[in-house]
């Protein structure tokens, strides 16, 4: 082989090698840009049956029924530590867009009260979805007919009335403490892992009254097993027009929580945009509006990633004021 042929063959080999490298890089870029390419874990930091679990499972059903995601979302309940275990687990997945978590009141109150190692600063906001309030509920055979009767009995028998709730960092615990301060009474707080367990405890006679999200009590209200004495929202719920607000019963308290979705820090903008888009489509579906918002007496309010980021800051400040921090 002459020298000229050798150089030609060598040049062709170099060109072929460069072509392979370019093709390989192009292939990797395409693969990296493809999100999602596997299932997405939706962490619920509480047990099954509570308000967070109800929202998460409805989200998954609506997404799957309407084919809003190219990959499935899978609910993973990780209860414990007043929500801190599930939130810490999610925050540890820094940069991983395949783990997301539902947001409820303990997301805000846990770090304020020193019961969670992570705060909103450790997450990427994805979307806000709804505002949820609380009902004060008793068994159907309870002697209490209104809030003032509870207050009068609590004053006569300090710490004798037991109140079920989900944790020391949840909305029910916050309003339990706030109501005691406002009215000068003392009651006994009994925490459980989820709203479902709280309702079971009430029905079983283990606690006297409970604070729960409307959706957690709805079935029992319809079955005439329990009665609602008050709602913590500014106005009466349209689905429960006969239930007065706390303010109507001379207790100046209003409390509602913002439910939504967050992901770990440092996920790609493409992943944020994809997830935000999926949940925006969810918020527009009849299934979400009827099967979650209407059925659970929740006010729908969609916020994109940027809007939800500001809402997380504002809501945290609200709870700091509520908790005197």
C-alpha cells in the first residue's frame, strides 16, 4: 500500500470516528431530554384515608383516566413524624424529577415548630391546586349541639374533652391551640396518623370531637353517623349550608390550607414545565372538579410553579403569625 492510500484510509477512519461520536452525543442529548421515561412517585406523608391521600389518589385517577401523562404516577404513603418523614424523604432526592410530594398544612407548620428538618426552601414548587378548610365534628349522639356548648363544658371540666387530630403540626392541631387561646379553655389533644384514623376513633367513642377536612367526614355526615358543629372557613360551605362558621358562633378564627405539589430541589426546567402542565390539565378536567373539589367541599385554585412559590412563602408567614413565631 502506497503512502497516499494509507493517508486516505486514515483520513476516512478519522471521519468515521468523528461521525460516531457526534451520533453518540446526539443520541445522549435526545435521551436526556426525554422526560419522563419511567413512572413518577407521588409521596403522601400520611397514612391512607386522610385528606392528603384522598387528593393524591384522585390526582392519579384523573391523570390516568384522561391520559394526561406519558408515564404513570404511583402513590407512596410514607407516614410518620407529623409528615416530616415523607417530606425529608422527598427532599433527599435532590435533582430527581421522578419523586414528587403532596403539600398540606404540616409542610408549613413542621419546620416552624421545629418538627421537620426541611422547609419549602428545600423543594421545587410545581403547582398549587386547592384551598381546604376544617370541620368541627361530633358523633350523631353527642350532647354537643353547637360550639358554645363545647366551650362551656370545657370551662367547667378542664382537659376532660378529648379532641382527635392528625398531628402536632397539622391544621387541626393549629386551630385546636388557637381556639383554646381565643376562648380560654383547655381540652385534650389526641393525635393519629391520618384523617381516616381520626374519624374511626370518633365513631368508636375514643374521642369526643374532631377537627377534620370536609372530605374526610363527608361519607359519615351523609350516613348520619356524625354532625358538624362548625366550619373554619370565612363563609359557610355551599355543600353544607346549615353548618355555621366559627365566627358566627363568636369564635374569631378562620383557617384554610393550600394543597399542592412540590418536587426536590434542582430538577430541570423541562421537568418542572412538564409536571406543571400535567397538573394544569388536571385542574381543568370535569373529573377533578366533580370527583375531588365538589365531592370533598374544596375550593379549586390552580397556581403555576412561579405563583405557587410565592404562595409557599406567604402561607409560611401566615402560619408563623398563627403560631406566634
